[in-house]
C-alpha cells in the first residue's frame, strides 16, 4: 500500500480491486473505502496513512459508511452478511445474518441505533446496532432493493427498487406506509429533503420525480434527461434538486415548481454521482470519463476539473468541513482532493 502525493490530490493506493465507495467520518478525520477486493479500509485524511484494513468478507464490499457517532462502520457485501466494525480497533464486532442474496445498500438511522440493509433478495432488514439482532424484515418489493434513506427524524425509511416503486416504511413498526408508483423503470436512488417533507427518486426511465411524504402524491416529474438517472440529491442550502445521468449531464431543478434551472455539461461519458458540499455552495459530479467536476451552485459554472483517475469514478463524498473531496474509482484507488 502507498500514499502518493500528486498536484491537488492524495492517492490512496493498496486495494487490489475496484473501489466502490468512499465515506468520511463525522469529524472528517478518517475516510473509509469499500472494494471489490473483499475488504474495506480506513485512512487518516490528514496524512493518507492506512489506519485499518477491515478483512473478513468473502466477496466484494459495496459500501462502508460510518455511524453518526463515528464509532462504527457498517459494511455490506455480495457475501450476504453485513458487518459492523469498531473504528478504534478495526475489529469486526457483529456479523448480521439473514439476507439470502447479495446485500447492496446500507444506511444508519440519524441516531445510529438502527441499520437498514437492502438486498438482491428483494427485502430490507432493520437491525439493532447495539445487539446485532434483526428488528424488522421489510417485505413487499418484487425486485432488487437498490438503496434506502432514512427521513431526517428517523421515523421513516424510503427504499428504491428494481420493481419501479419506492416504498415508505414506519421504522418503529415495519409497516409499509406508502407505495410510490409512477416510474416505468428501475428506481435507482432515493433521497429525503432536509426538512423531510419531500422525497426525490431517480429512475432508469430517464426521469426523476418529487413526492410529498405526507400523502405519497407525485408532485413533479423532472423530465429532460435522455437516459438513465443514476443519482439524485437535495441541496442543503436551498430547495433545489440535482440529478446525474447516463446522458453525461447533471441537471439542477427547482423543487417547488419542477422547473429545470440549468444543465451541467462537460463530462464525455456517464455521470454516475452528484453531491452538494455541506454548505451547498459547490456541486460535484463523478463520471465514467475518469474525471470529477466541481461546479459553483449559484451560477452552474464549472470551476475545476479533477483529473488523475485512470478508471471510472464511481463514488464521491465531501468532508464535513468542505475542505476535502474524496473519490473512488475502478482504477483500484481512492483520492482525497484539497478544495
């Protein structure tokens, strides 16, 4: 393993397979990476030094987010078994058994007490992160469940599925509260607005949609992309939504009217991920063209193109302080960029 300093970036090398995701700890001091090489790794963001290698999975690791208090990392894998790790020691403290096919998505509740995992087995499981026991098995989807998001208050969970629907679940009871129907393709991503009143969904049908949480009504269909919409996110600073698409563009939408504010063009291949900085001033997009672009939110101007990866960039994350951006790539590296 090695840390390579390049112009504007620190390269985290050591994985022997594509890096699927990156995530910062709540204090920004550490970064987790999840890889096809069956491991996750934890890095010191100030130095780039490897802190822990989380080894034990028998297949690819898809994601490795930190808990809200930073004391745990959850990993999900094609080996069916999510795991919880102690961030101070790197030890696996829990193996969560129950899924019957690859586990793809994972999310901690805002208080960290509940973990949601989504699977190719068409179910979602809610786990007690203290006891390591199953709280609820959420059944109802009829295809792969790709992702999940907790509402800001932790009371609801939204899930995105290959069956073309999004479901809202009561976390305390496990009851399905609403089924959001209308997309004509796989729902690839789901996100709550910062106030919890809206849900945004992205789909293979080339559209995104905005839904009212209280009623389940579709308020707006965001049409304009010409191919699969991979990623959707709300700005933390204002009521706008950004989407990233296979059509190589990102788009910004007014959440109240559904009007497209601007199209962000410049990538030469699929735009996989879009994310806002914590203060909402910057927008980052990651692409299979091997680059990341930074955009000024207010104007839509591309202020920087981050070059250096030699494979598709599959994941990105802003640090909590806005001063760093982490990226993951199929080139088997992660990078930390100074902003």
